[in-house]
C-alpha cells in the first residue's frame, strides 16, 4: 500500500491549570509511532486571533501534526478521534480536522488566515470544511474546537506558518552543540544564519535549551544569529517565551 501524508488539526482539548492541547498533540505523535501506525513529521503550534471575547486557555493557539502512513483516511479518523476524545478534559470543547491529498488545501489555508484576523463561528468552519473536503469533527461541549482545528490544519498544510513544538530530537538538545550534531541528532536539516546562509557542520551553537524551528515552505528551519557574549557562537533568533515549553 502507498504511504500518504495527512495533516491533523487539534484544538480546545484542555482547561485551565491542566496539560494543554500541545501536550496532547505531542502524545498523539508519539502514539502514532509507538503503535507502528505511521511516522510523525512533527507537531506545530499556530497563533490565532486573540480577543477578550475568547476564553482561551493557551493564548488562542492551536496545534497540527503531519503523519505519514499507509492507512486510509477512515483509519486515521478512528485513531485520532478515539485518542483525542479519551484524553480531552471534562468541560473542554475539543475539535479535530483531517486534511488529505484530496483536500482543497488553499481554501483550508484561507480559513486559517481568517482565523488569525477575526473571530469565526462554528458554522463557518463547517462550511469551509465541506468546501475544502477536510474532515472536521466536534467531539464534545460546544464543539468550538472545530474552528481552531480546521485553522491549524490549513495553516500547517500551507507550510509557511507556525513553530515546531515537537520534531524528532529537538527536545533532547541542550547546552552547546555543533550544526553537524543537530543535523545528525534531529530531523532538522536547514540551519541558517540571519543572512539565510547555511551553517558549516563545525559551527558552535548554544541551544539555550530551547530549539523550536519555524516552518518555512513546508520544512523546519532553524535561524540563528551570533551571540552578543561570544561572536564565535551562534544562538537561536527565536528565544523561549516565558511560560512556554
């Protein structure tokens, strides 16, 4: 059977003071690989529109992961729905979205971009999903998570928005390493300086214990600048925001 890639969007599975949707998305990625269901190509976090009208527990961020598997879309749907439903907290409004090669990705991306600029309704998510041939499911509560789930799938599918919160090896990187070590120990190949040039394998990098590459043109890209303390060493341009893992 031919392997296929699916983009899975997830949102609103949590509540205040409990592990968030990002933790659940990373657990799903690990479950996919542990069970031999497929390979995870990383989890990304996407920022949506923030407003006092939204009771967001994670700053109105949603999450997506891409998996590669030889299972069909119905198998993927069953896996994702069962996993998210079982692990969402009581009182949440979880939603999932599933984008495949048969989906109209640009139309789903348009919904994601709208969700970054305005407050959208469940009915709009359902309409965009139907028009885009993206499977969307509300798994409880008000089903409001369908909005962020579809937005996450569209933004991840577009390949130009978001930051990897999980990618093979990046969470084990600490202290000072070389560009070559990062390439050999993780799924990161594109390590660039602030002028867009690739670093040499022996260039030293201080990870600051937080490597979270951006997604650019569908690939993880780590961008670095020279350290102010030691010009021989490179450090990530993106620093760890307070309170985030």
